[in-house]
C-alpha cells in the first residue's frame, strides 16, 4: 500500500536577508514543500542594508530589490506583502496577521529582523523629516527631503548613523554627526582606525560633533527642525535622522514563551524551544563563534547564514548553524575599514599587534588569544581581508612560526597563508 | 599512523573487470560521472619486447599528510581518529581545490557540484570489509591496517613458496 | 575550471598582466593574483613557491549567496560573474570568499574573473591560460583533471619502478 505523506507547510515571517535565504535553501533541499513568505512591508522584498546607497544615488531603486514577484512565483513561493504578523497561536499552529487573516503552518521561521529604538524624549516630534533610516519608506522620505544644499543632523555614532552620514555627504549638504562618545564606531573600531575614518569623513564634509548629545528637538514652522545640544548650541536642519541602535522585532510575540529578553532563544539548529518553530537573522539569539557568548549580531552576513541553515534544517537536515562571526565594513569610495571578530576584546590574555602604513593610510590591528586570531581591523589596503574571517571563524590554531610569519608580513596575508601548510581541518566529519 | 586502515591492491591479480567501481557506485549511491574508485589501465612493456596491460584500481589513499586537507580553503576535509579522510559536505563550497591538491585525482564532483570521494565505506560497522573488497572476484582488493596488510603479504608469500616447492617436488 | 599546477609555475606573472589587459581592470585590481611565498626544501634551502588566488566559480559560491544586491551572480554558463553597476561596495563578498578573490575598482565596484566565457564561447582558452608559458594553468573540467591526475600517477609510478626496480638486462 502506498502511504501518502502529508506535505508540511512552511511559513516564513520576514522577507529580508534571513527569510529569503531560508526560502532559497528550502527550495533547493525540497522542491515541492509549500512555502509562504510574509513581509510586513508593502511591495517587493528589498535589501535593507543597501538603502544608504539608494539614498546616495549610487544605485537606482531597482538595484536594492532582491526578488521579482515573478521569480518568487516561479520558485513556487507564495508571497504576502504589507500584512505583518500580529500574533501567533502556538497551540493551533497558526499565525494571525494584522488584517486578521490566519495562516496555518507545520513549520514556522521567524525572521522579522530588528526595529530601531525611538527615544522617549522625541515623543511628540514625529514629523516628516524626523526619521530613522530603516525601511524603504524612511529612505524615500530622506531622499525627498535631502535636496541639494540642505542641512542634516544624524544622531548616533554607530554603524547605521555612519552609513546615513556618508550617504548624504556631498551635494553641498551640511551633514552633522552627533556622537555621544569621544569617537565614532567605538564598538567596532579602535582609536587609530576611527581616527583614519574620521579624517576621511571630514574630507567628505561631514562634521562630527563628539562628546555631544541631543537635549531637545523642535519642529519649526515651515518644517525645519531645531536641534538643541547639551552644550546649549543649536542646529537648524531640514532632516533629523535617528540611529541610536536597534532591538529585535518581536513585539508581536509578547506573551508567548518565544519572546526572550535579548531576542528569540534558539538551539544550535536554530529551533526555538517549541518544536517546529525556528528563528533566524536579527531576532535570533545565537552564539559568538569566538567567545561563545549569546548575542544578536544584527548583521547581513549572519542573517544570510542563519537563514540558510534554518531553511535546510526545516527541510529535514540537521546542521549546526548558530555560530556567528561579527564582521563590519565601512567604506568610502576606494577606502574602507573592516572589523572582524573581537579586535577590541577586554580579555587580559589577548595579545594586540598594530601596524601602520602612512603612505596609503593603511592600518591593521591583529588580536591573538593564545595561538588563535580572534579579531582583526583592516583599514585601507584590504585585498587579502577575505582570509581573516576563516581564520577566526574556524578557530585555527597557529604554530609559533606561523604566527611570527604573519606578524612579519602583516600587509600580505594572502601569499603567506597560501603557502602555509594545512591550517584548517574539519572536525565534525560525516 | 599505526591503526589506520588503507586499501591494498594487488595489481598482479586485478583483471580489470571494474566490479569494484560498480560495487562502490551501488553501495554509496553515486550519481553518473564521479568514480570514488576507478580502475585505470596502463600498457607496460614486457621483458620479451612484447607488451602487457596492467590494471590499478585508484581510490582515495587516506593519506597521513593529506594534500586535499591542506588545499581546502573551507576547512571541509578532515581525518578521523581511525585515519579515514572524510569531507563534511555541509562545509564544502565546491571550489575544487582539493582535487588540485591531491596527487591521485581522488576527489570527485558529481552533478551536485560538491566534493565526494571514497570513505572506505565508513558507514559500515567498524571492521567490516569495504564494498569493493567484497565484490572483487579475484581478491585483488583488501582493506586493513598496514600491519594486517603486511601479515597478509607475508602469509601469501609463504603459501606461494610452499606451493612452489611442492610443485618442484622438493 | 582553471587548474593551476604549482610545480610548473615559474612566477612570471604573465597571467596576471594579460588578465588585466583583457578585462581593462584599473591599477591595483586583479582578476588572478600570483602569490609568492617561500618554502624550505629537503636541504633546508628556502626557495620561492608560487600560488595563485583565482576564482574557482564555486558550486556553493559564498559571494553569490551573501551579496545583498545581486551584483555577483551565476550566469547561464555556470560562471560566477560580477556586475559592477549593481555593486554597492559593501565588500561582504570579499569577506565571504575563502580566497579573498573579489577585487574593487576605485569607485568601490566589484570586479572579478568571469572565466572568460566570451572567449570560451568562440573556442578560445581563457586569456590567462592561453598566456601561461609553462602550461601551469589549464582549462579543464573537474572530471578531466581527475582522469589526468589518475593516469599521471600511474605513469609516474611506472617510471619509478623502472628507474629503481628493473635490474639491468
Ligand atoms: C541602513 C542600514 C545599513 C546596514 N548596513 C549593513 C552592513 O553594511 N553590513 C551588515 O552586515 N549589516 C548591515 N545592516 C544590518 C542588516 O541590514 C540586517 O542585519 C539584516 O537585514 C537582518 O536581516 P533579517 O532577515 O534578520 O531582517 P530584515 O532584513 O530586516 O528583514 C525583516 C523582514 O521582516 C519583515 N517583517 C517585519 N515585521 C514583521 C511582522 N510582524 N510580520 C511579518 N514580517 C515582518 C520586514 O518587512 C522584512 O521583510 C544595515 C542595516 C541598515 C538599516
Ligand atoms: S583525496 Fe587525495 S590527498 Fe586526500 S587523502 Fe585521498 S588520496 Fe590523499
Ligand atoms: S571542493 Fe569542497 S572539499 Fe574540496 S577544497 Fe573546495 S571546499 Fe574543500
Ligand atoms: S569569488 Fe570566491 S567564493 Fe566567489 S566563486 Fe570565486 S572563489 Fe568562489
Ligand atoms: S561588494 Fe558589491 S558585489 Fe560584493 S557583496 Fe557587496 S554589493 Fe555584492
């Protein structure tokens, strides 16, 4: 007798990096599983991290779109846009959307990304031109208001604020970066690297106000904004961009056992404590591949990897995919600063090596713990940067000679690493 | 290393029937194209100025200093405690560098495009013979540790020697 | 694939130069890179060794998977190609590629090897392969390379046996 196996229906919440990578992975592993992807936002899926480049005009709107609807249909993926999940009924295994539509699932992937923090003190100042840079809607608004010669203030000194400032620099715009700390990107760059980046920012006409905070923002008649700073100076700007950090987008899970403090807790296969429900991307709490700490990295690269792993696991594989490597790149035309792993570790046992090359403003910082590279910063020349992530992620143990050789030749890892004997070996063999 | 298993081939016995290739394909469900073991033939001159054909089954040698492991940029290949060199296909990205690093051309790439190769039938219970060994009609393939192989060679030498002296009536 | 035999490479950098000419990459950008290292031989004498960093057009190409704007894709010939106009210069591909292959022009646009498909289609070899004076680079399928190596091994084995094993007649 032939038994007909019921096809499991997979539901994916979120059409970002993690959600779509998962859909692709499920498609390759299991071509006929029904897959539905829900996006909270209207329109086609797009790449969030490409928004700054759309604003700066480096690529057209079309360029940030990650899928055509036709393509999704060809893949056999049902796509529901503009109807975010509002709640989840775990017992009856279904998700309730804002429109009250109910979607049943056998397996569920939560990949709803993060949401930017909105400081309470700004309550009441919501107006066009006071904005995050998070969604396509935000980006459209920013692009509309940031006309030639306009003035802009960006609040925050993290990654997104930096991207926003950089995207808006030029075209006669006055761009202020308001930064509470004494330097920018302090979580990923050290003082030396930040200084080089700073110099380059300055050349691009971005004014960086350090040790400064915002006291008050008022919307003036005519739509401009007055920003009062803690040194009681004032800025009058057309556009005020808030980028003070993000948190996992799990408000709709409130009251379920899924919502954790940091995000959604998952096991090594990205499955939550409820069987059949997975999480990936910015919402998932995963392990740092260097320290083992539980973190939400909020990065594109980790979202793609986790999405793929979760997708494969949902399609029946059992693949460990909860190890995240921190990796940030900031770039200006022809010049970039890359931070990988934990270059700023406070660990007392770590050894730090720094190298500077003035002629092309290149700088490198390597951090070793015992015989392993655990972090690196690469500023300027970076053709060999691709070798570092592997060394760090795979926890490659170097011999004394190898380590010495690396430090003797800090600007050309490629030649060196390729002529070194075996550095890596798979440990989990199948 | 001492306890590592290898495949041992007796080229004098191999008749080039390719049964091992078939056995391997069936055992491991290999798609068309890749050959984890392949019988390669070579024309060699004989002492009497004629020529003869020698056959040699070639699989992965599960090297101690494996070139494939050194070459793999993804760290997808490793050596198990019992010496078997295996690839973790979840880590493999299909770049083909292992094939470049292997002196024997052992790594194979099928339609899926990821590396696959002889596993010394690692899925069978420890100590069982490999599929190719089992199916070889003339006993040209044997698996075992180098010690076992040495013992095997020594004892087969003894058998030949005894048979020889018996046939010569001594 | 393009196969590189390090035993044959003499480090002339011809491939690197002609690739640049063929593709018109600007200063500092390479499609194939020859890397020079040093290795001690059995007598303890250091000799230069050459390796290449060239795109493998991987099956599970990490660069393709990670690119947020699909500026690196697999084309219909199976090659992994970059589309500079679409690139935002985020360098995620560079960090994802285990060989650090993708390179960038001054405008922060990706530029990488496309396997010279346009030449392959008219029956020519990739430019780097065609220019290699020692045939260290070859354009072969993986299955061809495997066969070649298997046969090559047998031949070497035979030669060795002859050299040492055969008594003088
Ligand atoms: C301006 C900017 C620049 C960045 N630059 C970089 C960079 O250079 N490098 C880097 O590594 N990272 C960068 N990031 C971070 C990166 O974009 C994110 O980490 C990544 O997109 C996370 O992927 P995700 O799939 O988890 O979530 P997202 O890509 O954010 O996708 C979330 C999806 O969920 C949907 N959704 C939201 N709520 C719901 C709901 N309730 N129901 C259903 N669907 C919902 C959304 O519509 C969206 O489709 C940047 C982010 C920004 C904003
Ligand atoms: S694949 Fe080649 S190099 Fe690797 S263990 Fe087998 S024979 Fe040795
Ligand atoms: S093909 Fe796979 S196993 Fe071989 S070198 Fe590349 S990643 Fe490693
Ligand atoms: S660029 Fe790197 S990852 Fe991409 S296909 Fe080429 S070798 Fe593979
Ligand atoms: S640098 Fe360009 S090609 Fe590379 S991942 Fe980013 S957008 Fe894609």
